[in-house]
């Protein structure tokens, strides 16, 4: 199941980030759903980083 979520996350990142950067380069407004997806990816990345840091800290406390 984790592989599925990682694959979906990867495909979304490969679509959303280039689309947002192209819109910025061409000075066009972003579509609302594209901006929402970008914010969701940012939140997912921050959550994953916090979980990884928490797991590392917890692991260092146990040993």
C-alpha cells in the first residue's frame, strides 16, 4: 500500500510542479485546482519530513 501512495505522490509531483513553474515563467494565473494540489503536496511533504524526524528521534531514544 505504501508503494501505491509513493507512486501517486510521485506522479502528482511530476505534473503539478512543472505546471506551476511554467505558469510562473509565462506569467499566467494558476488554475485553482492546481494551486490546491500544490499546497496539498507541500503539506504532505512537510508531514512526511516530520514523521521521519520523529521516527529517527524515537529510534535514538530507544537504543
